[in-house]
């Protein structure tokens, strides 16, 4: 079975062209692409439901921290029924080694039932500092599955960053089949790739892209994948 996956840092659904919250613009674009499952970064609680309502999808929100008094984190919307959804906190570094901005992060974990397969999904958003990113990889290392597993999100690092080494040793990067290098940020004039879709080795990546769309400050990453037969 083939499934189209998308990861999208949606900037709490602010349309950068207008400066306004614009669920319809994001929903229309997702509908146009035919995406079945979309991992979301930088959303407030309830925003995943607003998007899902427009698409007729199931949804889940994963709490990262309180932003101006409102829960903020990652989300997912899915054409397929979601189950066993949970939020896994990424531990903050015990001693902060850098002068940069630190922010509590999390991993969204759930399963999507296509009727033919169960997809194991993680959606995450790495911190900006290397010690945060190392903790994120350690957290993910405990959740990775060998079968029908998809990991997606904004990792805040370029493809050659050593923090991704463990993930690359165990998973496939959908960008490996790009015919040439493509970038995801900033959306209006991208100069680096920091958004990813990784899959377990049993999944075949049929196609992948970073579409040239400017709605959020990031461009989405898409991947059409063929699941293994094992449910």
C-alpha cells in the first residue's frame, strides 16, 4: 500500500503572505497535494482540530510547553484513524552548555491504521542547541520501530550534521532520492534543509519533494511511501 506523508512547520498557521491565521490556505494546499498524513510543528492546542475539521481527518496534539499561556507543540492530522497516541517529553539538558535559546520539546507518537497496515509515527521538533538535539536523538532511539515506521519534523540541523548520524544508521532519509539538493527554509528564499522525513528500512520511498510553496516560513517536505506487507 502507498501513502503520501507530509511534514510541515506551519508557524501556528500564520500565512506569511498576509500575516493572518489562515487554516483554509493550509487545508487547501494539503488537499491539493493529496497528502494522507501530515506531521505539524509549531502549533497551539486545538489548531490541529481546526485543520482536521477542514480536511475530514483524525488528529492529535502533543504538548511541548506553554507559550503565552497556551499549550504549544507538535501535531498530526491523518486520513486514517489514529490510535495509541502519546506525548513523550524530550528531557532538557541538566546543564545548558550554550548561550542560545532553550525551549522544552517533545515527540508525538501514534499509530495510523490504513486498513491494510499499521504505520508507527513519530513527529518532533528539535531544539536549537546541540545538547538539546542530542537529547532528542536519545529519546527517539527508544521509540524507533523496525517495521512501517515514519519519523518526521523540523530538526533544526542541516543534512551533514553529526547529530543525525544515529538516525541515518538506522533509517532512510526521503531526501536521498532527490535529483538535486533542495532546501526547506526560509520558504521565500530557502538556503538550507532542516525539515525531514525518515522511514524504517522496510519502507520503499517512491518519491519525495520539497514543493516551492510559500504559506508558512518553512516549505513542506513530502514523501510517497510504499509500506511493507506486515501489519
